[in-house]
C-alpha cells in the first residue's frame, strides 16, 4: 500500500505541465484527482517515474456552452459536473451519472478529464461520453490542439488516444434535445463499488416510438463499447422491439470473469440492463 | 449493605463507552513505549517448498533497520502443538503468506520499506490447495474441534434410509471465509530481564500468556499479557497468533520493545479463517416428515502445520430426533494457511446444510417447515441420549411464527411478485452449545467503599465488561458506580477466553462466587476493615461437579427476501431471530450482539467468499475491497427477541451465551427464502446473483 518512489511536480498551467512531461519522458503520468491513479500506484500496478500534478490548474475547471455543445474543462470535479445547472439543462444524463461515482469524497476530488484519460472500462463517465458522441480536446506542445471523437478515443484496456506529450484539456458534449430520453443503469453488488455492468442509453423519441437510439456499455470489454447491433435494431422501431434488440447487447463484447461475476452473467446483465435502460430512456407509454 | 434494585437484565450503557468514543481507550497498538521498534512480517511468496536464502545483509543496510530475523538467526523455541507459533524455526514453507522473515526498524515505515525490498529466494515445490470431496488424501482426524468425536453412529442409517418413504440426498457447500475483525492483530513485547510483558489484541490473555510461557520456556509467573480493549476477534484472536511470538522474539534479540502489527492483507493468511466445507446430507422420513434417518458427512481442509478440524456436523447431533443418526468428518491437509475458529465454528456451516435439507424435506412431504421441525423435536440429545438442561426450540419457532406473520404463508415457490421482484420467506432453526469453563476472579472491598473486580476476561466489543459490572453490583448489593471491573490482564489469574460463547457463562460464575465470598467475609468482620478485604474464587471444582446434561441454546431464524427476476439481485427486507438462551445480563448489548450475529449470517449467505487462486495458492480477494462484509446498505430490518428462559443447570446466573447463536441458521433461512421466492434451491454459498439465475 506504499507506492514505489516517484518524482512529484506541480504544474501551474497547461504549458508548464507539457514542458514537465517533455522533461520527464514517457514514464511520467499526469495527476488530477488521483482517485484512480494513486490506488494503482499503491498496489504497484502503476509505477510512474514522475507525477505532474495538474489538479491545481484553475483554468482547467469550467463549464461553458455554445449553440450545440457544452464544453467542460478536463479538471472539473465530478461534484461540479453533477451540480452544474448548464449540464443539468443541456445534458442531464451526464450530471446524473457524475452523481453515481464513488462517494462524496471521491466526487469532490476526482475529475471528468481524469476519468476519461484513465481509460478504465469499468468507469461510468467514459461509457456515457461514448454514448453522447462527445469529443475530447487534446493539447500538445506549443498549445496545438486536436479534437478526437469518443468513438476513436478509447483504444484498449487503460489505453487512449492521448499522446505522451499531450494533455486532455476539454470535453465537448452535444446537448440533448427535447425529444431525447436518457438512462444510465449501474449494477453492482454493493454500494459505491465499480459497475459489474453499466448501460447508457439515449433515445430520440419519434411519434411514441424510437427514432434512433445510442447505447453504450460499461465493463463489457477492454474499453467502453457502443452496442451497435442494438442501435441498428432499435432505429425506427416501436417499443415492442426492445426485448429482441436488447438480446443483441452481448454481441461484440468480451467481458471478463472475476470474483463478482462470470462473463456469462455479465452478458446476461447487459441484455437485461439494455432493455431496462432503453425502456427508461423512451419513457412511459 | 442494603439490597438495591437489580441491574442484571437492564439495558445498561457500556461502562467504557465514553473512553472508546473519545479515543482514551487504548488498543494493543496504541501503547507508547520508549525505544519502541517496529517489526514487519515478510511472507512467503510460494505455497510449498523451502527458503533457499534471504539477503539479510542488504536488508540491514536499509535505513533504520535494526534486525532481519530469519530461520538462520532466530532463537530456538520450545516445541508446541500449534506449529503456526513456531515461527522462523526452519526453512520449510507450508503455505503462501507464511512468515519467512521479520524486519525490525526504528519506524514502521522503515520496517515496511525494508521488508518490501528484502530478497528471498525459494525452491518451490508443486502445491495442492484445493479441497474436494474425493481428494485422495482425505482422512478421519482423531477428534474435531475442540474435542468432539470425529464420527458418531446411532442405529443403522442405511436401513433407515431404505425404509423411508421420502428422502433428501443433497450436497451443500460453503466457501472459505475470513474473520476480519476491525482491529488488526497487534502485539507489543517488552522484556525486563526474564520478565516478558506483551500488549496484545486477543480474546483471552490467559491463553496467550500460557502459550508464550510454553514457546519461550518461561515460568508462567514471569509472563504478563495485557489486552484491556480489543476491537473484535470473531475467533481469529482466540489463541496466540504468529505476530505475538515474533514481537517477543525480536524484543528479546534487540533488548528493546518491539511492536508487530499485521496489515489487513496479512490477516488473510496468518491468523485463521473458516475452512471451506462440502457437506452431503441425507434425510429419510415417513410421509408425515418424521425422520427415520439423518446422515451428515463433511469434507473440509486443514494446513500441514496444525490440524484444525471444524466440528461442522455437530449441529446434526443436537437438532432432531431420529432412530438412525450418523455424522462424519473427513479432513485433508493442504498447502494452505491453517483454518481456525470463526463465528460459530461448526454450527454456522453445519446449520446451513441441515436446515436447507430440512426445508427440502418439508417440501417433499408437503409439511410446513415449522411443523416439520416441531414433529422432529428431540426429547433428549439425539446423539448420546443425554437429557437437555432446557430446550425451547419449539417455543422459539412458534413465537417467531407469530411475530413474523408465518401463519398465512403460501408454501408454493415462485408465486409472489411485486413488479420485477419475486418475494419469499424462509425459516431455519439454530443452536449453540451452552458451556462453562473453569475461571478465577477476585473482588476486593476498598476502604473508600468501592469494589474492584479482577478477572482475565476479554471485552472484544461484546459489552462483557459492562455485563460483569452488573453481575458484581447485584451480587454485592451496590450501585453500578461503586464497582470497578478490571479485565484483560493475565496477572488476574486464569480465566476462559471470549470464545465458544463461553465467556460470560464462565466469568460471571467466578465473579458471582467471589462476590458471595466477599459478602460473607464482610459479614464475618462486621464491615470492611481499614485495610480492605479480598475474596478469590475458582470455579474448576464447581464445573467438574456439574451433572452430565446436554446444554444448548436454541433459536429460530426467519427471513424475507426479494429477488430480482432478471438480475438475480437479492435484498433482505426482514430478518427475525427468536432465541432461548438463558438469562440475558444486559438487554442492550445482548440485542446488539444478536443483531451482529444475524448480520454475519446475512453476510455469509450473500457475500463472504475467499476465492482461492489455485495457481499461486493465495486467497486473491485479500482485502476489504475484494472481500465484502455486509455493511449498512446491505442490511434492512433485523428484529431480535428472546424468551424468558430460566435454566438452573448451567451456572449461578443461568447464562447460556449469545456470542455465536445469532449466525447459526441465518444463511439457511435466507437460502430457504430465496427458494420460496424463485423455485431454485441454493445449495452453495454465497448466493451470488449469477447463482440465482443459473440453478
């Protein structure tokens, strides 16, 4: 429970953090809230040579909006995402889910950018952001930025599109419209634990039926996953198509077995929870 | 002296409550000593083999390190039965996690860092860590814990089964489970010449003091063990554990006090756990459910260091009348840590199997499960035929049925639904032995009017100190405030541990006897003389003179569950326990203890499971993130009550002991309720959601 030795630097700006990263090389890690990285370091699953602390860069904590998007600074705490009136109005799925993470202490320290950059397939926010078709702004040396859509961002188990000398600085989320219903269901055996399986669903309602649906899965593979077969089956469908569509949820997934649940049970849960989430997103008949 | 209103039975607050919540109460790891050094245990990373070398010199060069103790330089210990105490005596590795070195340093952090860096090389051998019912090395131990026969047979089970009109023949299993008291195991040892003083977290200072004297070859009078406050034990502190010997060994080598505290992870290998069990139960009955035969066969594990044979089938020797009764225990010594006492050893897993099987029999006979138990109630102890000192199982069942609302129960499974939740109810019986063990106590009348009771009792969070204060106050006829009960010091004389639900029955007897003697002495003196008076008592002769009776507490457990039809998630909105456990000394702490026991039972039913990693021979979920003990969010309604039971064949107060009966039967009641809700039997614990869905 004691981490291996590491250097520690506090960055006072994104530029400063980038120069520190460049100086330490690829074995350095960024530290934001530290609620995923520090436990891994204590268990020595992670042994970074240096931590560059970007958790004190005030300029990374903001919630703003433009016409179609909400823009969230990567350093914004889960607590602030959960309580932001802008996010509540424009993307209630995101504010709701931020309130499910850990406990109040965790939510006051952990950041949305940290959760995304950590790339843990058992985390809730990456799944929700994948379902929302969010975009991630990466800032590199000299302040150059590139924008990566969520669908291209999660590359593997704890692996993302962020380059060794890049920092995730902003999350852009398209606003949900009045015809959008949403749900996030998180199944765990005990309070405050990681999801055994989680499901995010967004349904565009159309004449009482489903216009289109976006469905994403937590902890059903090495990354958060879109349930594409389910989405295709639901496009333009009526409510009674939900059970058959949900049954396709396990397609393309590769869940693991652990002490909480076996892979077969996870596949079963994905089916059950997708059905429930889509029903909830569609709303009452 | 005037006689005041009695306090025994009253809901008295804990006398040390304020000291505990303000932090004034000191636990074993909290005693400040000058020149205190800290030891950190280095554990084997193989499950079987030999230590080839330890790089002691490199370890000694780490900052702050005072000693690296290994089998190469450790002093020789006296051979004792418990091989787990013979630490660092040879190079053999008997299980993954066994002590292979102790690093001692000036600070805890330095000790831990050096222990972490210490290089140990091994010659590993293939290990065998998995229990099975057909393991080729299964054997019949000489006896089962603590000294019951391994096998028993009354009548002819096969003939009874052959004659039976209805039979049940099923195999049940329970996993390895770890005790996990809140306070870690910790020992601080200090030598003064040949006198050894140890601040220790244990369930009984007498036993630890005896073991330390044995292992170091000391006269008992030179060893003192102090354990004033203890933060739980659940069996894992019932006798000395390796850290106590290590602390004393290191303190002697360094000639300064040494503290060894185990981490949560270390407690998953070094201090005991409940063996996994595989249990085959066969029941034969006539159509009305009357038992013609009961056969309970148990398979379980021990280590290669010390034989511990859990008395799992003992439950079946006590519960139901049958002409043909057989119980058997088979053991295999694996390359695993030594299993030990944990939360009603024997009865807890044994009751899960038999009380589940009884529910299956009730269904097969179409008899209500309560009525089935009433029909099979035993007039004498089924194995051996001794009369009971008291047995009020039927009264517990009927009182429970009335409080729980059992009368309207529809026995058909899988027929009650509230949205996606299936609802079911279940019942199970419980029992636990009501024994007393020899203890001593003294009580002194001080010139200032106070009374001081000294007894080597242990209050492991149960409220024992408070209950003994009530007992002494009543016997002396004085208010509670005039009685000072001092416990947890081996210098007070030998006494029973807080274990086997025997603590209060044993200590209260000695305290009552000493108080009565003191009152007689005071009367004889015509008052308390200026120098005060002391009376001592020893109950050894009284206990030896007891009639040969079957002494047990009994209880009835009821559960209501809700099972999500799609996910298999289980909620337990209601648990009810009704117990016949003799006299209750303190209504408040007793209620807490019984609720705690039932919470253990819920935890056993749904959550607790130590998962063996067969490749490495280690319990892989060895922390409280991976090993879930039921927490507030898991527990909904728990209701506890007890019958007003008077049994004058136990001990002066008629105490049966309540430490363990709360867990007995709870898991079966929940499993039976899950069956009633879903129609799928749950014969393997814990009842995980995936098991609910895949019958």
